[in-house]
C-alpha cells in the first residue's frame, strides 16, 4: 500500500490545487467548505470524500490544519503579533486560534516565539 508520501500525481495535484485556493483566501474568515467545493467544481460531499480519502481529515479539519500550519510558519518567520497572525490566517478570535493551535501542535502560539 502506498503511503501519503507517494500520493499518485493526480491526487497530489488535487491537494496542491486546494492549498492554492486556501492560500488565496487565507485571511477570509468566511471562506469555508461551500466556497472551496464551488472553487474545486465538486459538491461538498464529493470534496469531503476526496479529502478524507487522501488525508484522513474532514474538509473542515483540512482547512483548519492548513490555516494553523500557515500560522505556525508566520510565527516562526515574521515579527507579527500572535493576534495579527490569527486574523491573517482566517481565525476570528485569538482564543480559538490559540486553542486550535494547542490542539494541533501541542503548544500555544506564544511558545513558538520563545
């Protein structure tokens, strides 16, 4: 069985395409599953099945993980405040960003800076 590191090219391209769409709408807090499924030309359930099959994440979890990974990258590479970064990666509140970050990476956003 192929592991995710050797995704067939078509599927890899699909995930890259999704990430490109998410990147374009990163700071749009309202950008979620309906907009992404429209952009990808798939129904929400088709999109869910495809993302679930490729990443084992729901569409919502995939979007959240993408936003959090970008947030972590910004924390490591910029001098923006944690709240600026939270809003920049599409979170509406600092608390939600911080809690989701803790859940994803096992530490608070502030800890990355130290």
